[in-house]
C-alpha cells in the first residue's frame, strides 16, 4: 500500500513520531484534521481534473468540428474545381474543333477561289489572244482591200479621160472578208463559235 509515495513502514514511523510529539489525546484530533485536509485536497484535485478534462473535451470537440468543416469545404472546393476544369476542358475542345472546322472550310473555299481565278485568267488570256488574232486578221484584210482599191484608182486615172469609163474592177475577196467588223459578239469572248 502506497500513501503519498510513502511505504507502510514510513507511515507507521510518522504516526509514532506524532504520538510522541503531540501526545495520545491530540492525535485523534490531528488525524481528523489531516483526514479533512486530505479529503478537501482530493475533492479539489477531482474538481480540477474534471474541469481540465471538460475543457480538453470541449477543445477536442471544437477542433473536431473545425477539422470536419474544413474537410467538407475542401472537398466541396475540390469538386467545384474538378467540375470547372471538366467544363473548361470540354469548352476548349469544342472551341478547337470549331476553329479547326472553320479553318478547313476557309482553306477549301480559298482553294476553290484560287482555282476559279486561275481558270478565269486562262479563259480571259485565251479570249484576248483570239481577239488580237481576229483584229490582226481584220487589219490585214482591210489593208489588202485598201491597196487593191488604190491600184484600181491609179489604173483608172492612167487610162485617162479618152477611154470610156469602165466599171471598176472588183478585187477578189480574201477569205473571211465577208465577215463584217462590228461589236465583238459575246459568243466570241467566251470562246464558243
């Protein structure tokens, strides 16, 4: 048995010293006072322990509530972040697809426009070449007819006034001379005859 860290022999020694110092009449009174003091001390210690335990329990509960609240809010923030990331990723992929589709469409239309422009340039160059050739042929024909008309006039003026007027000689018509020069026909421009 242990009493305040003292063994049985030590406690017996303290009781004997108290009997000798205070005498047998006063020992019961001192023992009662000592018992009350020990009881009061135990009650105070028990009350202190209870109060400290209650405060620790309250602190643990408060800490647990705070940890639970923070954990819940952190989970909600992570879920919100995850949802936001998923939404942004989906929208980014849709934007990239749309951009890709627009780029493909614009590239196709640009290629078609370049092909159409090249075809138009070829057609216009061909028609311009044909128009230049027709103009050159017409100029050559007119020049020949003008030369023949001059020769005919010179012949008439040489023959003089004593010769009977003759009908002017008709020059042979060159090939294509029966075409009349006039406005360019739309069929000629397009290259169709």
